[in-house]
C-alpha cells in the first residue's frame, strides 16, 4: 500500500516524482530527495523545494528547505597555516 509521496515544488506547480510504500527506509527516501534536489531534477524548471508527505493525510514529513542540514564543509583556507609550528610559535621552512 502506498504510504509516502515525494514531490518537487516549483513556483508554478508541484510534481509527484515517486510514490513509495512503508517498506522503504525513510533515511533512504531522504537521501534520494537530497540527490534529486541538488542535481536539479525536475521537468519544468529547477526545483524550489522537495518534500516527503504522507500519501493519505498529506502531512509533510520531511522538507528540504527546513529539515536538510548540509554536511560540514572545510574552509577554503584550511591549509593556509602551512609551515606554522604551534610548539615553536612561529613559521618554519618545512612546508
């Protein structure tokens, strides 16, 4: 029996991209949604949001814009301290 509906939401429309049963792992559904959203997979235009809803009650169970936290990204200048020796308290030439 269908339990979940995954929809991509654009400014003009909402398009259902998947109907799933309760046998599907919820974390797998979330991973699918994140991949779809980040790759811009929608028919009309790039998506504004992607949601997982309960098929029967239409309650939103997961919302990309509110529930997704991107993984921690290292700062671009993480290696700018190359050659700094914290024990000596100065830069060395072993870069």
